[in-house]
C-alpha cells in the first residue's frame, strides 16, 4: 500500500490509473473516506469486500463525477430524484434507483436497484473525472473501515484500520479531514414517493423543500438491504454508553456547554451540531487509541443533522 499525502495532478492520474488497473484507492469525500474500486470490475470489487470483511450481499454505492452520469447506472428515474440530484449533488446524498444493465449483482448485492452519489470534495471529484476520462464508468466506494466499525474521517484512520489488508499496489490518498464527518443521507427513489434509508446532512426538511411535498416517515423498506440499517454498526472497540456522565478513567463526548466529570477523559467538546458530526468519529477512535473500555456520550439535541448523529450513536451503542 502506498500513502500519498501530497495529492497533485500527477498523484490523481496515478490513482485513476490504479483504479482502472483493478487496484483499490482509498480517497476522501466530504462525508467520510471511501475505499474505491472500479465498479465494473468484479475482481476489484471482491477485493473491497475482502478488505472490509463485509458480507457480499451488502450493496456498494457507486460514485460518479456528475449528474450527467446518472443514466449510465440507473433507469426509470423519477422526476423527484432528478430534482434532488440537481439540488444536492455534488453533496452528501445517495440516491437508490432502479439499476441499469451496467450495475451487476456484485455491486447491488443481487438487488434490482443501485446506490449513486456525486461527492462534494475536490480531490474526489478530480479522481472521478480522471477515472471517467480513462473510460471508467464509476467508482464503488463503501466507507474505508472494517465491517461494523467506525467510518474513517482522516487518512491516518484509514491506514490504521486497513493497512494490513491492502495490497502493495493499492493507494491511500490524503485529503485532510472530512468536512461533514458522517455518512451521506440515503434516499430510496424506487417508489412513487421517496423514503429515507439513512439520515445524514441532507435533512428531511431540505428534501421536503426540494421535492415540494412531505416525506412519508412511517414507511419501512423491508425489501431493501443496507448494512447501515443493521442495529449494530459504527462501533469502536470501547463500549459506547449514551446519556450518562463518565466516571474517572472513562472517555467523555459532549457539547462544550457540558463540563467534564472529574477524572473523565474528555475526547471532544464541539460547540454546535455541525462540529459534533465532524469530530465524532475521530473522538470515538481516540477512545480506542487510548485503550479506553467505556466512552460515555451525551447525544446532541435538535432535529435535522442531530437526528443523523443520534442514528449513528444509537447503533454504535447497541
Ligand atoms: O457518505 C457515504 O455514503 C460514504 C462515502 C464513502 O461516500 N459511503 C458509505 O458507504 O457510507 P457504505 O457502504 O459504508 O454505506 C452505504 C450504505 C450501506 O448500508 C449499503 O448497504 C447501502 O448504503 N446501499 C448501497 N447501495 C444500496 C442499494 N442499491 N440499495 C440499498 N442500500 C444500498
Ligand atoms: Mg460504512
């Protein structure tokens, strides 16, 4: 594995070529780091599953450089999905759409739909554009962590987590800290009206404003498989316990307005929900770096982004 910290144009073309040659490239997005592979190359994609230790019936999101690539991968796209894509791409939103012929079972986990996203990160967009200029169609990229673990928001976290599983030709591109810090909002666009499969920084309110109607929040998509929907996920090694104050020697994550209990190890003190999302995963990882056995987290208040943070915290604490 090669770690590239100075991602010049040369580094990006090297990475695009590595993808085209069937190697893996971990790269930054605005949400979390992704572990990328050519989404049409079955061998490369199977390597992604092996490196992550992820069951192969869990589908991968295909990353594309712009909305113009959407019809390569999806068919029967509803008008509201086009509206969402126009309003929020590039950005932290994944659309689940009826798949085209290009999306094979090894990408979709055998389902009839495909997840698509245009990330809003300069390095990621440059890599995707360069890959497409070499004839590539899209980059499959799950979060660059082992299955069930916390998503990485720094390149160091990617290498700590995956170094020993990557091959010598695989690359990790450093692009600094991820600006959003939690994974994209996933929207199921295979019905007449959209439903939210995973909350994120594109909030229900933003979606409702875009499509001009209310979301049905009671729908259960029992036929959709998404590993982020598993109860246990996003977990550090330390046990995560919510809404209790930390005892001496335990880790503590809370808004800056909540003071640190005596003897507790303060892992972060964000001042608002945006910052909470951005720093949360590194704070959980720091708990593991310090070998803490318990991390107490005071969940943030509010809706929108706070709902997405709570979703991750409830699952990491299961
Ligand atoms: O922000 C993100 O979405 C990041 C960055 C790298 O783009 N990616 C990410 O991928 O979080 P992953 O694989 O860790 O989580 C994607 C979730 C999984 O739960 C997967 O099962 C679900 O999306 N998913 C992907 N394709 C799907 C599909 N066709 N149908 C239903 N769920 C799908
Ligand atoms: Mg993930």
